[in-house]
């Protein structure tokens, strides 16, 4: 898969999750950061997208530091925190 088609797929999956809240959080994150991600970071984001919405939403709204968090998950947690501060 070419990098541009992979980016399009990940962006689509980020904005068509099934829950409005996750579409907003993941979609905004993907639009902002995916174009700058390395292949390894894209792999990590792809893995995040495989998680079910309720579990991922709880993780993003009640963040607690975890040693196993990838760089991408830490960035996503920080991004989600900035969104909640704007509300």
C-alpha cells in the first residue's frame, strides 16, 4: 500500500468510527498529525484504531500514565486533553 493510500485509509477510519465523539477526537488528531508521522508511528496509530470505541474513549478521557504507551498514544492523550480544556 502506498503511503498516500495508507494515509487516506487511516484518516477515513479516524473519522468514521461509529461514535461522534471518537470521530471528532481521532479525526482532528489524524488531520493534524498523520502527514508528519513516520511509518513506525503510522503503525502505532493503526493499532490504536483497532481498539473498540468505548475502551479507547475511556482511555482518552481518563488518562493515566502507562509504561507501555507508544509515542503516538502519548501524543493522542495530550491532544485529547487540549480538546477537553476548550469545552
